[in-house]
């Protein structure tokens, strides 16, 4: 009798672990997923800025698209005030030490298992015209 109780206790524990794994998988799938049939896929992250597209891809692909979108939207010669206004409206916050030569803003967004960070670095001349704009993206997942 004791053997059958142990057997059922082990089965109950295994079913409990399986239930937790299914729940974690389901939650991740509903939020944007973190299991993928594409190696290196970075899944969507809630709260990401509009400048970051939603097509997903590898971290490097997302970094390149963010940089390209940023530089297309704010080409050299644009007004720094327009860049700052859009960044602030999307939730970016000043980061690092702002100098005459370089400014930076970042935003961090996350879902249940992943955190993503977008950073924009730029410089402008004395009259507020952009002389450099660059963007980067990084992420980490459990």
C-alpha cells in the first residue's frame, strides 16, 4: 500500500510540473511568445516605442531596422526639438551625461520573460540642427 501511495505522489508531482510548464508556455505565447521555431527570434515586447517596428526578428535585425527607421524619420539637418518631442512622447528618458556634443535617451520595455531596451544617441549644432543620429536595441530573456 505504501508503494502505491508513493507512486501516486510521484505522478501527482510530475503532473503538477507539467501543468506549470504548460501554463508558462501558454502565457508566453499569449503575450507574444518566447518559444520559436526560428532560432534567434526575438519576440514582441509590450510597451515598445512606435519607432521600433513590430516585425520581430533577430536582435541584430531589430537593431538595424530601428537605426534605419530613426535615421529616416530624423535625417541629418532635422530639428533636434522634433526628435526630442517624439522621443519624450514615446516614453524615452534622458540617459547618460548630456554634453554639448552628445545627448542620449533610452526606454526599457518588458513582457513576462524578456526585457528590451532602445537607445537613441544624437548631436546637434548650436542652432538645434541634428548633426548625428544613431539608435541601438538590446534584449535579454530568461
